[in-house]
């Protein structure tokens, strides 16, 4: 297992999780990587580690460059186990190494591993010399956990950004100009929508801090390293963090006997006539983490369900729970659905979209099977609301 050289004395030594398909509910159809980075200076420094089952792979890559027992500093930018999972084995190999982490990082690592390792706790803006280089640390709480921080090497102009700017892609290519940029963009967007989105306010602060740094490389903890598209991904993060939307509608629904689907198409027709782009997303056929990628930049979020046992359909409820937790902002919502003898399904959908703080269009429901006249009226009603 080879290391990949980024710059003189700076290497990628992470692990590739080729077969990962589920990252706590997020469909990772392209796998992922856990990126660890080795800086060979007077004090050999490792930045982050890997998931526990890829520890040998990481150690193997490091051993091409230095004996892992020579590591003096381990920067733990984030406690979550996809980045700290190799620490117990590593600290057996280099027990005198010092772990540099944030105040919350120390608490979190102690609570996870119950070990009395050497910790050096840093505050935001603090610097640590490792020889020719001085590393600077900036705390970035809630991007993605309270403990998160990023590490900047001014002499290399590299920002080690941990979860920020990541993408779940397993590939042997390491740099943005070696891989398909459209795929990197799609996966970076999916990553933001499914992991980073609730913390957009904190991301705006990170972007402010990043603007003060001279950055030629962004080295995240998942996926591809940015070097040719640094300003491009910073601009996208700015846009996503500011909740900017496209003039696009998503019609997300499930249906029992086809009536809710008829309503979905009548709504779609209204957007089409108004020349607003649409996506029809049947929940049976689309994973909710993929739907969230589209939610990130869509202006209109229409969600439909028939009534089943005085409730919305379970897959619609699951999607709405996921949506509400990720807290998208600056959206217009519309609930719709058919029912037999009780409109609880559409009422419940409407209530969740309102709880998401969306601007709402009046809900649409029909009893049993809507005829052509009812569908025309639905189209007209939605057009009038746009
Ligand atoms: Fe990639 Fe929050 O861990």
C-alpha cells in the first residue's frame, strides 16, 4: 500500500473503503476514503487516522516513509470514529506521541477510548511548531461535531479541513484534476446536503476564516484532495451555506392506488407551464439521501402521501423525519395527497413541512380517485400560487 505524495514531505496515508454502501443511513454508492496525512518534519506528524478496520492499510502506507513508531504528534481534528478509530493501535506503536486536539476533542477521545494518552489541547488560532513548519489550528465546532477543528500549514498552503469539503468517493486517484469533476461535484453536494447542511451557519464562519488564509490545497478527510478546483468548491460552499436556491421544484411522493401520483403529475404540469424545472421523485425508487442532494438547491419542496391507517405512508414519514433533521432553509412547501375517508395523511405532511419553517402553499387533497376536472383544478390552483 503506497503513500501518495502531495508536496515534499507531505503525504496522503489514508484508507480506501471500496465497499462502503451505507454511512449511518447515507447511501454511499461510490464507497469512501478516510484520509490521513503524514508530514515529515523534525517532529513527524500524522493528521487524523482512519476507521479501525483500515488501520493496517494506514500503517502500511506510513511505513513506506517512516517507521510509525517515530510519529511524535497526531492531530485529531475530529473525534468521530471514522477518523479516530486507528488511535488505540497507533498509540500502542508510538505511546509517547502527543495528540493535538480541541478542548471538546480531548473530552470526546477520553470518553470514546478511556485511555490516558498525552494530549495537547489547542484553542482557536493557536500554533504548534513541528520543525520547519508551524501548524495553525482553527476550531470549527459543529462542522460536524462539537470537537471539530481544522489544521493549516502556511508553508505548504494546505488546509487539512477534516469533514468540511469532503465527498464519499473510493478511488485510487487522489486529486480533483485526476477524476471526473462532475462526479466530484455531485458527491460534494450530496455530502453537504446529508452531513453538513444543519451546520450551515457554522460553515459560514469557517468560510470567513478560510478567506484569511492563502490556500492552494484543501485536504479533507473523505474523498478527493482539492488543488485545481479550490476556489470552485469554496464558491459552492458559500452558495450552499447561504441557502441559495435554483428555480426548481421537487415533487416527492408515494402512492397506494395511483391517486396521489395523479395529483403529483397535475402539480408537475403547473410548474412546467410556469417554466420551472421539476424532478418527480417516487420514494419507492429513490433513496432519501439522493433526494436530499436535490433538496439542497431546489426552491419548491412538494411532498405527497395518501392516508394509511390515519397516518401518512411510513416511507413518506421516514423521509420527512430525515428532511426535518437536516434543516434545509429558504424553501416553499406544498403538501398533497388523496384519501378515502380521512385526510390525516396530507394534514400530517403539511404539519411537518410547516415545522420545517417552509413558506407554504395551501395543501391539496382529493377523496378517492381525482377525475380530469379535479386534476385541471389542481394544476390551475398551483399555477395561481406560483
Ligand atoms: Fe467523517 Fe464526522 O466524520
